C-alpha cells in the first residue's frame, strides 16, 4: 500500500500516521480516495526482519470513500483495511449505505461491502434486527 495526502502527522509511540486532504491509497489493483486515513503499523517486536518497523497492520478511512478496482467502483463513508487478511470492509452512514457498481452484476448496495484484495471476491452484508436475534446474510459476488 502506498498512501499520499496533503497533510501527514505521525506519532511513533502509537505507531499511527494520520493522512488528511486529498488522501490517495494505492495498491496493485485498488485505488482508494478518502477525506482522512489513519494508518497503523505493527508494533515493534512483532516481526523478526529489519523491516518490522514499517509493516502495515491496518488502515481506517473516513469521509467520502471511493474505491476503484478493475470493472468495479464503490463508495461509502467508512473503511477498514486489514493487511493480514488483505480485506477491505466498506460501510456507510446512517442515511447512506455503501454501494458498488460491478460491470457484471450492476449496482449493489448493502450494510457492508467486504473486498478481498488477494482474490477479487466481494461479500455484500445485510443485517436485519428482530426482537430475539440479529441476522447476517452475505452474498458472494466473486467471479468463480
């Protein structure tokens, strides 16, 4: 992951970098724009190699989130990328759910969209509350 922005602040004791203003996050096949992005690095001592100080743990994004991948565009208001799982979870706000346009499946909206960057799968999550339980339903939009 490569992150650029107008402003960067970093607190080494927290292993946290805060990017704001025209934030752009790029990986091999994914481009993300956001208002702000918090990048958390792995704690020191969690890896044996010399690069341990700069290994990504996770990213939290907020604001106007836009994700572009080949044949897909998605939008939402909150994002969490977990490096160990190579997974992006996109959620929305109370009034606006996250949505994605997929070239093969059209427009898709859910309570959450989970992108797996290592294999291109997307899970569409929707929850419904009832008096006794919370139901989760996932739709796999991968191209198998």
